[in-house]
C-alpha cells in the first residue's frame, strides 16, 4: 500500500498533562495503520516524552519528528505580571537536525528555569539565539499571530509573521492551517492564507491532535475537565470540538479542498527533518586520577590496598574473587564508575554524614575494599553476579542512603564537584491509578465523593492494581499475587457487571487509567554528566525551583548518563542523632557504628521480647510477632526475616521458624541443596540461593543462572522453555535424575519470582541490628533521637512518647529556659529525661528558636514583657507567642497560663513601644536615660491555673500530641477490658473490620452533604491517631457524645480511607460510649492487672495459661482476651506475679501478647536473659 501524502506535525501526547490523551505506542501504531510515513510530537511546553516517542517510532518503522509546542512570552520571559491567559502564546517548534534538537533542549531548559510564570516560557530574545536547526509555524489559535487576526489586526499579524520568518533558517517557517469547525479558525485561516501569499511562505495543515480516534473524544473531554476542575455538564466551560484526533489523509483533504499543497507540504517538512538520537555514548564525568594512572590501574591499586587494610587475613579465595571482580569491571568498562562512587563515599565519611548502601552493590568485594560498603560479601556469602552480570551487561547500580537531614549536602557537593550545569535531580511522573481515575471521573460527572469512596472501597488496596486485573476472574495463569487481587475484586466485578451506571464510570476511567497526571521529583535520583546537561536533555523546573531532567530515569540510563540513587533515610538520621547524644557524655572515647558488636545478647533478648518500637524494619505488629516467634540471634537471621516478611514468601515464615526451633526438620530434594539452604533452615529465601542451586545442580555459571532467575520472575516462557531443557540435561550430567530435576525446577519457579536480594536483606538487617543495639544499651539517647528525627510526624511522636513512659523515661514539656531546637536529654536526679524541643511547636520556626537560645545566654527571661522585648526584633509575632504560651513554654514566667494568654497583646504592644523609645533615644542628640524609664511593664496579677483538661487541649492544639499527661491516663485498665484494638493494630489491617476501640477525640468538625450533616474527627490512643467519621444517621444519635479530649469507646468498623492516597485506615462510627472520669471509677477498677491477649485459643492452651498463673501467685489480677471475641475479657480468680519467669511460661503455653498495668498505666515488661521456645508459633 502506498504511503499517505500527509503526516501529522502537531500532536499532543499524555505528556501534555491532563490535556493530551494520546499514549505514544498507540499513536505511532495509528500512524502505521494510516500509512503515514512520519509523525511528530509537540507537547505543551514540554519534551518529557520525546525519547520514548523517538524509540517507539523507530521500533514501528515511522520517522520520528521531535518537537514541542512552546509557550512564548508577549514581552520578556523575565516579566511576570498579568492573568494566566495573558502570560504566553503558543509556538510550534520542530527539530530539523541534531543542532535543532540541542537548541530545542536549551529552549526547554530556559523556559522552565528562567521564564516560568504559570507555564514555562521563552521569549523572542532566546528564540533568536537558539533558532538554528528548528522549524516553526504560525501554530494554533493560541498563537500571537492568530490572536491578532481574531482582533482584525492583519497588519500587525503579517509583521509578526515576517519577524518570525527572519528568526528561523531560510525555508523553515510555515503558515499552519487548522479546521475543527470553529468559526474563529475559519476567520484566521483566511488571514493566514493572505499572509502566506504576501510573504511567499509555504502552507501546512495540522489537526492539533489531542486524542487518537473520534470515539475517544468523550474520554478526552473527561480528562480535560479533570485538568481544568470543571464538570462535564457545565455549559460555560472551554470545550474541544471532538475533531482533534489522528485523522486519515482523506479526512484531512476533505477539510482543505482548496489547499492540497498544504497537505503535501507536511511531507516536505518530514523530509527536512533528519535527526538521529538515542545512541548510547559515554557521558560519564571523569574521576580524579593520580598522574600517569588510568581508571583501570588506579581501581586495581585501591582495591588491593583496601583488601589488605579491611581484611588483613584475607585468604587466597578472597584475593581470587577480588581479581575476578576487577576483570569483570574492566571488561564491562565500569572502572570510572566505581572510582566516582568511591569519591562520593569518601566525601560522606569525611563530613561525618551517616550513610549506607542498599541492594546488590553490597555483593561486590571491590565495593567493600573501596569503602563504598561496610559489609564483607565473602563473610555473608553474597553474589557478585547479582550486581554486575558479565553475561548480561548493564550499568551497575549503587543505591546510596544518607541521613535524610543531610542529603542536600551530598547533592550540593556533587554539584560543586562537577558543575551546576552538569548535575540535576530526575523527573518522575505521577499517573492516574485505577482508584484515582474512578474518583476523578466521578467528580467531573458530578457524583458525590461518598459514592466514589464506596466504589473505590470495593477495590483491594495494592500498588499496581489495574482495571484489567480487577475485572478478570482469577485463574492459574496468573501470578499468585495477581490471583489474590483478582479474588479480592469479586465485589467490584459484580457491581461492574450488574450496575449500568458503574459500568459507564469504570469504562470511562479505564480509558484514562495509566495516563500521566503530573511531573514530580524522584525521591532519590540524581544525574551527573560530563557535558552540560541542557545540551543533552531538556531540563525542567522542580517544585522548589531546582533543575530536574525532562527525561525519566530509564531514558537517562539508555542515553549513557550516570544516574545515582541518593536516598534520604530517616533511620540513618536516627542513628546519627543517637550517636551524637551518646557521645556528648564520652568525648574522649566516642562510639561509632563500627564499634557496635555483631553478637550482643541483650540486643537479641530485647528483640525476642518484641520490644521493636523504633527499630528499623521490625516495628510493625506482624513483624514484631514474627520476631518474637523467631527469637533471632544474629544478623543472618534478621536478614532472613526481612526477606521473608513480604507478600509471597510470608507463608513460609512459620516453617522457617519451626525448622529453626527443631519442631520440624528441613526437607531437601537432593543432598546438594543442603549446604546452600542450611543458613535459612531449608527454605529458599534469597535470589542468591536460586543462582547457586542452579549452578550446583545443573552447572550453570552464576551469570547464566541470573538470566534464568530473571526469566522465571517475569514468567518469560520462551527463555524458560529453552533453559528448562538445559537445566534438566545439566542435572543429569551430575547424576541427578530427571524426576528430581523436574521437582527442583517446579520448586524454583515461585521462589525465583519473590525470593529477595540477599545483599539488600543483609544491608537492612545490619541497620536493624545497629538501631536495636542502641535502643537496648542507650534507650534514653536513642528515643530522644527518634523523637527529634520524627518531630513533624504526630503519630510517630505519640508512639515514641508512649514507649518512653513504658520504659519509665521522663518526657518533659518544652520550656524557653531549658529547651533547644530538638529533643534533648536532661538529668533528673540520678535518672535521665527527654525535654521537648521548641521547634516541635506549630507556628514556631527554627530561626525564632535559635534567637531564644541566643538571648537566654545573655540572661534568663524575667517576665512575659522582658521576653517579648528581647525577641520582638527576631520575628516574634502574635501567632508564635501564643503557640509558645499554649505549649507551656512560658509557664516559668508566671504561675497562671491563663494570665499569660490574656496579656499577650498588651506585652507585644509594650515591647513595640519600648523598642521605638530606644530608637528615638538613639536618634536624638539629647536623648537620655530618663526616656528609658518610661512605660515600665505592668505587674501581672495572679490568675486561675489551667486545669488538666485545658492543658492537654492546648498541648494537642499546638503540638498535635499530649505531653504533660494523656486524657486516657487512669483509664488503662478499663480500656484494656473494653477495647479490642489499638490504633497501631488497625493501621496494619486490610479490608473492612468490625472494631471496638478506646481513645480520646479531637479535631472534631462537621460539614453538610446532600444526605445531611456528617462529622469527622481524630481518635488518639497510646499508640497513635486515626480519623473517624460519623455519617448523618449516626451523628444525629451521637451528637452529644462528641466531646473533645474526653475518653471514649468507639464502636463501628475500620476500612481503608480511599480519599487518602496512602489508603490509610479510618473508623466508621456507629456508637460512642463516653467513659466516666477516672476519679469516679470504683476501687476495684484500679490496681495491678496483667492482660493476656491471644489471636486464637484452644482449651488446652487456656488450661496451660491457668496452670502458669496458679504456680506463680502474686498481686496482679489476670484478664484473658481472645481477639475478635464478642465477650469481655475473662478474669482468672487467682492473682499472679509479674516476673520474667511468668511471662516466659505464658508464652510457652500459647502465642500470647502480655500487657502489664500498674497505678501509672502501661508498664514495662520484666526483662531477663533467656526464654524457652514456645510450643506454638503465631505467624502475623
């Protein structure tokens, strides 16, 4: 079939966010179907999709034309004034050659970084400087020329066209005609034809395509409404005509019967464009090298020196491995890469910034010898080929974690080291997921948010969930995880199949699912180039104005740019802060991470008791239960649990634990498997084990085994079929029968998909070990570090404060005379306590806090007026002063917080007057001390002291948490009896669960809906906070029970809050019980109580628990509660002693959780050094 005599030169893809709906592969495929030999991309002010478009065109045999519909400022790009619709005009730019592409990149970068005002804008000044190699046109109705024609200003329009003609190369400026049936276009086209004739400019026709086919118009209209915030039914909004799609030659010819040459001229434009892109070349910066050294020689020198220094007794096997790795690195050409990463690591260590390495990089001995990693891969049997496979060469990836409060220092160093024009962070694109698409579509259709919530609730909470999966019946061809998601979507499928309205909504949402919604900054990615980036890739503007790449990470790697993952990790910040806290008391012998012993009995005893709050990777309830069951003894066992505690391998945890404790014996299909799986008690846990099993049984090289593992994980049938035969044959050559080989193959299949990277697991286990060690040996310093690192996260601070109280560590309120910026440690007699930092108070910035600290060094504040006088010049205002007062920081200045609050305005006025008097005295030649005596501060009279309830309410208001006390204090035993759940436990749940939970209500607010008045609020217990909702019917019954800061029991159900992108749980309340004041509780309601909680219980287990209680009499009443049971906790008549031996006996009797309450509330469990193995393991 002959090629079409027309190509589309003006097209918008999904990278014209919430405006263009063309998906690149389908758009290119449509051009193929229409026999159009070339196709252009021209997104609004963006080149985000250009490389993906280029590669897709090459793949499908279509000539790619790279372009952009730029925004051009009416005047200077630096001039930022006027309305959005006056900020810029449209200008089509197409790259004719490589020079044009580079200029397009430069213009994109200038527009984003210099000209941004509502949109990224260039101006004619920079267009003249960077016009070579570009083709342009009069563009659409949004262009300056067309706007003039619409105003009947033909003379100005033709002058403007002539100016543009002179800006571009000879023959590279065209007059563009469009026809979507819009009256304004008809008018403009008449003027444009005159301009073309008078200036002798060639005509072209375009269709400004925003979607693929005419039938896609409704979905595109919905997308456009999502972007503009309008309703589909709104008659007064901006609309497309439904004609802006990829049309055939015949369709276009019928629109322009008088200008056939304008269609053929599009082919001329395509022929003018001759651009080759995407060739991978070495764009890596040059590392520092000694004179006369090459990257290869210097890397070998450093690695050999490093092995001698870090492993003084390295054996021949270690030296052979080092030599092997160096040869692979040299063969693959990554010597310079390793040297560069070493520079980053060296700088980080020199600056005392806490850092670590994630992932397979820890499997490299070269990385260890260079000081990039701190884990010896030989010691932990880590596989180099998982990092750099000589049989499947790709850029190695060293993912570096830094303490998150100093990550900016690393980026600043890299920028200074290589040049600001050669370093940028990396763009990432947010897409419309299934739930977001439903919510957006229902919003523009005018549906109630509550209805959208209800429909979204039928979809399981899982990353990567698609409509295709949700609407498909589960089958054996699916991956195990996909089958589970399909099963959990049964109710959604039923609604879709039986409700026409839901089908309409979902079908519309399916059309939009996966489209790009916005651009953002990658959490970790940084690109470093040996050449100026703006000449290689377009640069965009991040939210904070920083330069980011216009191409995403995968594109940058294919272009040959060095991409680094610099991730900020809060746990490393905790580690750094904890060590700083510890070392203040030992300046002559500072503790470092390398001093932490790998074998430490108190650390693992603490973990075995389930005391994992604040311990990296081990905090969740499910992980805590599994750690208690496993009772790990070393980093290796922690690593295995980190690897197993994920969907897929989670079901193998119970067998792993049982095998460890000897309740079951590991089973091996062949003896050769035992030494490989012995470390993990017969369970395949790591990808490394898959590789080594294939190597040992079938003789595969580790590189080839990794290719097989990848194919198995991706279910690549073609590779798997050929390699299965090779695997079986290799086994038979080693006297392993075909039957055993086939059984091993079937065993490997699922594990290859979800087995974990061992190097990654060991890295995370090491950090878990380090944080656990510090918590076990330096609890006050460690908890102070946790509070400082998470001070902006109220739910985390609540948990850590509760942990402090449980461990009898005092938490002191903020005080202007004693607090610093962050949480600090204070001596309280022989004990240590943690003092709140001033920066934790809402509305109080660090600048003001630092000023307070500096001022008090000159002397303590004597009264409220003195404080205001000294801090007013440093930014103290009414809001920050009130926040400080409500937080209690000024309590030392007067015994009544109410009096202080009543006199804030007067104190500020007095301070301002005093400051003016001083200024006037300084300005007057005759000013004297007598002026300074005027307006002495008035005396503040005694006042009413704030009640406990008032203090708690004020603390909650300005700090988000309760500090001096808790509304639930005194209710602990009653809550233990009435509440089946905690906030922390609910947060870990999926689906919808019936709950009864106690806590204190706050932030209560109401709003009107179509169905009546509803209310929302926050419930907080000792473990965190969660949102609750009362719908109209429940609110009408329970309105009087909504009392802020009162202890209540809420009954209802918990479910994922689909309005929240994180899918956090919320409570739907059906009933509220307001608890009586603590002093009204009878004497029998207080005292010493031990709660024994089980997920399930057998009669034998209950008898065993009762036997333990009888054998250890004491003062504590025992209440037994089975999760999910409707009845109240059951009391055992005998009382028990609260000792470690009792706790051990109870855990041996059944998989229990034990909580001990005394007069002060929840108490710390007694500690010991050993625990017997439990008879039953409850897996989370």
